[in-house]
C-alpha cells in the first residue's frame, strides 16, 4: 500500500502546495495530490493551481490568520519557482 509520503515522492508538487489545494477544494490530501498531478499536466493547470493558492492566501488574510497566509505565500513562491512555465505564460 502506498502512503501519502510515497505519493508525494512521485508528485511534481510539494506537501505545502498539496495542502493548499486540499484546503481550497475541501478534499483529503491524497485526493488533492491526485488533482494536483492531473492539473500540472494540463496546458493551463499551473495557472489554476496558482489561483487556488492565491484564493487560500486571501481567505487566510480575511480571517486575520496572518501566519497561515505567510505559509501559503511561501508555498506559492516555491510553486512559481518550481514551474518555470510561468515566465512563458504570464
């Protein structure tokens, strides 16, 4: 049986990015991992993931959870740095 950690090792996103997707979509982490892996291979999938993380940041700030917003901003920075196609698309 594969664990979440095993699947993370096969995924193109890291745990913080997966957690942000799970939070945004209100789904379990393993389902978010599957969704992320699917989205990252779509032509505009990385843009969708970026938007999810931005939405999570906005929500955290609106709830005055600034520590969580900062953690999400760090996840976003890592995501953008890890996916150089952003420089081409945007």
